C-alpha cells in the first residue's frame, strides 16, 4: 500500500430528485472547489463528481441512494459540501 494514500471517507444518502443537466453542473461546480477525489456511486455505477457528463450517465433518479466517496487532503470539507449540495436537490426544479 502506498504510504501517501490517505484514508477514504464516505457516506450514503437518499436524494429527492433525479440528476439532470442543471443539477449535474451544480454538483460538479461544488466538487471542483475541493482538491480531493470525489466519486458518486449509485448502484453499480460510479462517476467522477467533477465531471457533469459522468454525473448525467450515473442514472440517479428521485429516491435513489447515492454514496459519496472522498479521498484527499480536504476530504472532510469536501464530504460536508457534497452532502449539503445533494441534500438541496429537493429544492431544485425538475
């Protein structure tokens, strides 16, 4: 194991809206604020949270459980920020 690899933090949450283009851009902009690698996982699919195209292909629908996986120097802040943006999906017009 690489001694420079930091531990990974993760959490799961149920989202209240599907990820469409506007939501994917909003998530990617939040993810871009952090140095950490951020991955969203829904079922067997995973996507780089900094890529809105990957997020669109993730196939998240209302009621889906999404796992947020973060690894890097600012992982605690990144996990908090990403959790907040996903929690706000219910406020986004579909």
